[in-house]
């Protein structure tokens, strides 16, 4: 099909897009598996190395947070609440929610582990500074704030791409910088990958994903033939996988055992991650044609409650695993897998309960 005929002048794919729901649903599932196995590994390291690699290095990285952030940008195109001031307010809220997650992830388990286990904890505290650690929600918050400001000044797509590329290059060059003070490192960790372990998703390295999603979404919403629009997804998926494995094997890439290659990913890694995002969403579009309606509904539920599920899982994972470790449970492939599935279900139920409570109050 001719490219000019593939994209309409007006929006044609409005409302919820099933492929985006599936992609976001899979991303939160992979994140919960990653986090459960990560925390369980702090108590016992009896996991099969191949399963550990698949869940923590492969599915838990380019198919989890990267896809989640790309879809976040795409969602701005489809949202009815994408006014610049609404985006800034949402960004502030997400940043503060990130601090709440840090309480669940680091601070609360520290005290529970001492109370239940009677000794120290595998969760680092760093003198309390990890309360301000920059995790995915904090990054999402900063991204919304910056995107909102740029939208207020009507920055074009071309300038958005140039800015995101420039930030990615700066983030690549600044990897591991140490300002000599944990407090200064903590402040700049919001923007670049500073030393000290205070950030997983610095703004400069990761802003390229919501920007890429935002620009890509402006084409996907006008695509008149989705089969044609997504026809290259298998080729792009293979291309991205070849790069991920090759880079990680020979010069350090996002699948490497050193997780900082992923957290502080460089511009070339980001480029192939964006290719992979297109492939994943295309694959989800293909999958949606073969899925029964009740499975699609499950993914829609996960997608529409993804923030609440993310917060709930960090409340459930450490507290449940500390409790069951105290009861003598040995965490291995089977038990960690069962815990992951259970936490996905329970976190979703909590998210639905919160939504229902909000609706009743309003």
C-alpha cells in the first residue's frame, strides 16, 4: 500500500486499542515476575539460571519497563486528558506516588524484616536516602511534567525528537558520574545515572521512549490498515533480539548481568528498544486476533489499572515473601512462579477495589 494512503488526515483508530492494552498488560506481568524473583533471590538463590535470565534479563527489561514507557507516550495521543496543565499535574502526582512506592519497596520491609526475622534485611536503606530513589513512577512523573511544558510551548515533533536524542546522548556520556556527595548524587539521579544506586530510570536516558511513543502514536491513530501498518513486526522483533544478544555478549548491553547497562542504557540501545516496541505492539495486534474475548478483557483490566497494580505489587511482594520466609518456605523456581501469579491476581483485585472505592466516593 502507498504510504500516503496508509495514513488518513484525521484520526481513525480512536478509543481503546487492544494491542496497546495487551502490550501494557504483558509489561506489568513481566515486571511483577521480575520483582518477585528479585526479592525472593535475596533470601535464597536456587533459581534455574536459564529461567532467571529469561525472566530478569530478557522479559523483565526490554519487554517490560521499555514497552510500558513507550505505551505511556502513545497513550497521550489517544487520551482525552492531554492538556498541558493536566499532564503537569499528573506528573507531580506520579512523582509523589514514586516516593510512596519507595516506602513499600525499601523502608517498610526494613522494619518488618527486623520484626519478623529478628535480624537485618536484604533491602538497602542507605541512611534513608533510598526513600528518594528514582524508580519508574518517578521517571514517569518527570516525563509528564516535561512533556506538559513542551506541549504548552507547542514544540514540534521534530524538535521533540532532537531534544530526546540530545538528552539520551548526554545521559550516555554521564553514566556513573559521581559528584562526591550522596545528596548531590541523589538530586542529579533524577536526570542522569549517578553513582550510588539512587536511580533506575534517569530522565535523560529514558525520556526518548515516551517521546518516541508519542510521535509513533500520531501515526498509529491515523493508520487506515493495521495489517499493513504492523506487517514488519516479525522482522523488527528478530532484528532487535539479535542486537540485544550480540551487544550483551560482546560489549555490554541491556541483557548483561550488570543491570546498569540497562538502567543507564545508551542511545544505540534505546534505538533498538524502540524498534522492539513497534515489534511487540505489532505482535500483540496479531495475538489479539487469536485471543478469546475473556483473555482480551483481562489484559484491558490490567492496562487500565496499571499504575495501581504497580504500587500494590510493591506493597505485597516484600511483605509476603518476608512472612513466608519466616515460615520456612524455600524460594525456588516453582514457589517464586506461584507467588508471582498470586501477586498479579491480588494486586489487580486491590487496584479494582481502589477504583470502586473512588467511584463510590465521587
